[in-house]
C-alpha cells in the first residue's frame, strides 16, 4: 500500500470524507445522502497513516470525532481513488488543525457513475443543433455547422460528464445543443465546442425569466474529459489554498 499511497496520494491532494454508520451493514455500499466533508492531504506518514486538514464549513471547523470511520475519496492527477479510514487523533499544529487517519482498507481506483460538480461562473455561448447536425451527433460524427448565431449564458457548475447553466431563454428538454466555452488549461485559455443533451429545464423561483438547464455531454472524447476534470481539480486546489491561508 505504501507505494500506491506515495504514487497517488500526495500533500495538497484533495480528499472528500463521508461518514460510515457502523450500525448499518451495507452502509459502505451506499454513499447517496451521506454528508460529504472536503479536506486536503497534509502528509503521508506511513503505508497506512495520513494527516489531513480538519474540514471547514462557512469558515467554521468541523470537529470530526476520534475513532469514527470514513469513506475517503482522493482526487489525484491520475484519477479518483477510494479507501476506508479511521480517525485516530486530532490536534493543532501552529495555526493548522490536523486529523490523523489510519487506512483500514486498500486504496483502489474508483469509477464513479456521477462526476464531481465544480461550482463556478463561466461565460458560455450555445445554440440548438440543426436537424442535419442532430443525426450526425447521434452517430458520434463531426456535425457542427460553423458561424451560426450563438446565445450567451453562464455556466454555474461543470463536471467531466456535463454542466449546468442559466440563461434568459429556455431550450426544450431532450434537445441537443452546442456548448462553446473556454477553460484555463496549462495557463492558456482553451476553447471547447461540445454537444450536450438538455436533461432538464426549470425557471428559477427567485429570478423570473431566468432558466436553469442541466446538460449531459454526448460527444466529449476521453482527452477533453480528462482536461475538464484536471481543470476542476486545479481550481479546487486553488480554493483550498485560499481557505488554508
């Protein structure tokens, strides 16, 4: 396990914790509905012991109890890794609050059905696909007609599987749309032109005339998906550094 930890779990790596209820035999198999705490790896002490920062919510420390078990998800550059761990100590080191955890299972690569959604505010342009484009998109073929007019919107969260955006117009659910936006990749702005399927549309109660759309990518290739996921991880690290300061 030591080599695996050193290879995939490094200081600064983001980690999510989900509490395990010992009273439920099958709880480890069910993560939906469980509270998730975000933290960051401080150090790998041994083959089965790590230090992480104590989670915070709205600038308040979350004092997770010693001897409690958690489901851990490590977000590394090589993917998402999971294991189970137990809190064995907690203390303050200078101005930092630290949790010490013992790993109680092997580290394994985790394949999530749902991608982690990163909250953001990114400009996006979009349009509904033409009939001839739709047929090609369903066959996963290059289908986009250039220079057709686009409408502006704001992405409010993004993941490797899709995005959510708001706009002062509404597409129809199940329609295919072109999503055009830029992400900062390797210090440079990269343009993405991805076809997405509109899963749902709703008018915001607090903002009449503004519509929220949930979109799932239908033509993203593996390289683009990995770039989007890496962008999310990098932005999360920046956020955690700011919280740490």
